[in-house]
């Protein structure tokens, strides 16, 4: 089990961002803290979370580094008092270089935060302006130095590639510099034009010169080559660790573990007795979320259930993103059948083409297969959409 806390506030809404983030002139931190703590207490004291202990805690957003350190400390203290965190839990917070200072660093360290993820995104001044980030490249470098000087050794950096008119050489030059920074984790995500964002509207009105599929694939392949040569280990399609420092929280998503989500717009997911899963999403609007909690109502806005077969398909395509792939014995214990028994027809072609590799206890995508991960996912999920099978009994929450 793991816990995700959503901090929905930002100084500025970046045009490409499709996360639940809101700009406010006055930020209601005290009220939001109270709502968060109330929701957490209520969830932790009833099923399916009662008595369970999380191995990771992640503050995401929005811009969590805008929150007062006291809010972060209060959440961690509550979870500790409820016995909901392991002694060695990984506790991460996302920060923006433009929302970082010594007081916050000291407050997080005293609260128990032991991992920091810095949203650098780019070092190119022109691209930073296009992304509408509130920092420049020098501030990004200074942020890494400040975090390092503050005593942290588990430091991650996020980058975006596939930007308008970005050449492969320009991207690799940026990546090469960041690979030499004193950090232990890198996430390299291709820019996605997400429906409903400002970027999507602008792109529809006047398309940006973004890389085509072949160029994007080349960027991914060359990124993996450069980082491997520099001593980094790719452990997921977009994520790299140095010295084995994987982000345990994100790896939990790809391993399909349960996660409790709290805060405006947070999502949670847990297993059902029938082998399926239930996923819930909280009210996205911060003020409506707080009002719901204050009135004693559950702040959930939407929920969905997946049958055993659908959950197995999700677990496969998420697991295939990992370099280690699927743990076959663990998959069988969870779903009561092997991937072949559930999806043999869909998997056979990928295995025959060498896009999937099966070993004694694992199944993973080959290097070539990684480039077609989306196609593998689409086929698996389409196969699982047939709910006329006998393996989909009614699912009821625990």
C-alpha cells in the first residue's frame, strides 16, 4: 500500500498541464490542511484501509512546495500517529525551482521528508518560456545545489522532451548536463498534448512543429543509450536511477499496488474480493472538496470498477513499462491465473515477434518492444473489454 496527497495550488497554470491545479490570489492553507487531515483520518479508520501500513507517501500537485512546511509536517505526523506509515517509508515531495527556499527545506527535513523531486523540465531558455515555467535554467541548477546542501541524497529531476523545433542534438546536450548533476533519479517524459489543456486548444488552432513518431522514438532510444553510458539504470520507460535509487512510490503504481489518495482531485485504487479493483476520484475543485469534507460527506466525485480480467490487463500493461517486467509468480497469486491463461492470444504474437521476452519468473518488453508499449497496452485493454466471460462475478467493496 502507498499514500498519495494532492496539493492542488499553483502560482501559474502551465499550458501543457492536465493535472488538477488551480491558481488563487489567497491560498487557504489552514482550511485545506484541516480538510486533508479529516479525510485521512476517516479513510484510515474504515475499510479497505483500516489497519494497513503504507511503504511510501508522495506529495504531488499542483505545486506541493508552495504549501507551508507545517502542512506537510501535520500530514506526516497524523499518518505516524495512526500507524499508517512504515518506519522506513519513502516520503517524497515535488518541488519547483521557483518555489523553494531554505525555510521550506528545513521544515521538510524536520517533518521527515526523505526524497525530493525537482520539476526542471528544460534548460533551454526559449523552451522554458514556451512551457511558461516560472524559473530559468540557473535557478534550476541552484535548486539542485540547495537541496544537496540541505542534506538530501535522494534527489530526482523531471525533464520534458519532444518540444517544438527541439532537435535530437539539443535534447541530448541538455540531458548530458543533467546526467552529471549530483542527483540519483531522472524522469524524461515526452511532451503530450492532453485534451482540455490550453496547449491542446492552441495546437488545434495553429499546430506546433512537434516531433513525429519516428523522431520521438529516436529521442527515447538515444536517451536510454546516453544515460546507460553515463552509469544510469533505466527501470521504466521514462525513468532512470543511479545507484539503484528507484522511486519506490512510482514503481508501486507500475506494480499495481493499492494506493490511498487524499486531497482535491486525488485518485485512489484498491483490490476487491472478486479479483477486480475499485478506483475513486475526489472532487477536483478545492473549495468544493473542502466544503464536502467539512459537512461530513465523502469527497469522492467519481468511481469506477474493473473486473478481474480488466484489472489483470491493467496490471500487465503497467508492469510491461518496467525494465524488470511482470513478476509471473506474483501475477498468478494476485489473479489466480497466468498471463497466458488470460491473454494468450494477444501475447502470442508479441512473443513471436520478439517484442516480448519471457523468462522463468518474468515477462517484459524487449528494447524494440518498448517503442510499441502503447500498442501492446491498447491490444490488452481491448481484449479485456469483453465482459461476457465467466470470470467477472459481481464486485463489491470490502
